[in-house]
C-alpha cells in the first residue's frame, strides 16, 4: 500500500493545494477515503489511516481527522517513527479514532522518487483479536508466550496487555535481569528450583523478542539445554512450514490458470477473464461495496504512434499505460486489456473517485512521457449507495455506457474523462 502511485500522488497534490485552499476539497478527500475504506474491508482492519509528512494532516477512511503536533502526546509515535532508520514499524498503542481501544498498529513510510519520506500509512487491529490467536496457540502447545517490543518507535502508551510485556515485568516473573529481555539476542534458560524452561528468540522482521516458557521434566530440561534450537521452535517451525507449503501448492495450481487469463503484453487480465470477473461482481460481490463503477479508456492518437514510431514503440506505450493504471487502481479494483489500445476496469468506489484517480494517471502520463501520451476515459456507475443503478446485468450494457462517455471525452478535446451515471 505504501508504494502505490495513487497514495504518493495524492499526498503531493494535497500539499500543493493546501497552499491555495485552507481545506482539501471533498472530491479529492473522497478518493483517499474510498482507497482506505477498500483496504480496511478487504483485510479486516479495525482502523486505517494516512498521514502527510508535508502538511502533518491525518486522514482516515472518513476523511480529515486532525493535524498532528509535537505538543500532543498521542502524536509522539509519529515523530519518533520518522527518526528511526526503518521503513516499517509495529506498535501497541491506543487508537484515538476507535474509542482509545488498545490496538496493534503496523506503520509504513511513504517514500517519493527522491527518497524523501512524504507520509506514513498504517493499519491496526484491536489487541484483543491478536491475543485471541496467541491464546489458541498457547493452549494447543501448553506453553506461555510473551512479546517484548524492541527497536520500534516509542509512543504514549503506558497501559498493560496480556502478552506484550515490558522487560521489567518479565524480570520479576522469572528472576532474570531485565536487560536479557530488552537486548537483541537468542538465549535459553532453565530456571533454578523449578521445571520451567524459558527461551528468548529475536524476530528481526518484527523487532520483537518472543519469550516462550514451558514446564518440563528434569530429563527434558537437560535435553533442551544442550540443543542449539529448542523443540518448541521446531514445533512452531513445522507448523509454519506446513502452512507455507499448502500456500505454495495453492499458488502453483493458480499459476497455471493465470497463464491462460493474463494478457502477455501488459500483464493485465485479458478480455475473457474480465468478463468472468464482471459476472461474479454483478451477481454477488458488488454487495460488499457501497459504490462502484466501470471505466473504459484508450490511448489518444495511438495509430499515429504505431505509424510513425513503429509497433514496438506502440507496445511499449501500452505496457507503460498498463503499469501506471495497475499502480493507481491497486487493490481497489480490477484492470484488464480490452483489446488493441483499449483498457477496461471496475473500481470499488464512486465514479467521481475513479475520475480523480484516472485523471491523475492521465496527468502523470502527459508530464513524464516525451511523446505527451494522453488518455480518453469514460466512466459509468454500477452501484450507488449499496444498490445497482440498473436492473440490466449484462456487461454490454455497461460497456456501451462507458464507451459513450469515452466518445464524449474524445469529442471534447481528448486527454480527459467523462462520467455517464
């Protein structure tokens, strides 16, 4: 999500317009709201947000929330994260936007082409959901698990959770120096006068120290103390490898299907699979989305490029347009090559939001291409306020609508978009 062109372009545009207007207009805000909302529902997050490092404005799926300040203790995590030499950060903190529920946040820096941090995007799940998963694992393997958050940004949270512990808390529990839990290392302990085996394992990707406690027999204690890797980790590793193997086999089977459904030139869906995806969407999955629309676009004067620069150059243009389109739509819709220089897609948001995103793609193409490539774009609404706008569920009905809108854009000068609701 942090690498999406849409997000980067949106943050830059918000900064540019904030110098002109006191508040970013609702139309542009809505595009971000739809983008965040789609991610939130797709992955089941409890909260999701985007912060501009250029204006310090904080947005959620509902729109503008506040402007961050160094004087607000609840904003301290943001400034601490910016000072860390890392792209991703995981924190336990209270969620201001969700009744101050204790939440596990994953935050990512948004980096521009000059390697500057222009924003932070993040998502969170309430800690209770995460703790329930640990509880199940704990019960299945008859062990205790605790987590020490090391190396991530400090924040204002001072409360307690069931499994996230401070080094001091664990030191009291096990009579082991607190420094052993806070430093980055892997170590095992057999506690004196007890049958407890304690192992500390650092997870680099998460910047967590995982502390595992297991009651063992004396013989088992001795056996574990002599092993370079504990059996507990072997159990966990086997569990993870089984899951990964199943996942890989599933992906392998899918890859054979994908080869038949992907356009070789652009790597987008082809005409055939898009028709199947549309059928599924119009009959079932459209119910997930409050608004959605269908768009069609083509490259203006494409025949001229082919005739003057050759077909290989024309192919490069199509691949370039496809990559920009895919970056912009991301997980918020479906993109396909319709045929020739025509593209088609479904966007999981309002026609107005899609127009903002596709206009941004158009402007980017005009500005960075030496040949001044431009697109004519037609958009038509499929779902509005949770209802299909038309009882006709045939793809041809919606493509005719979008094609009429595209024709209108052509007639009015090309390089622009038009909506027919």
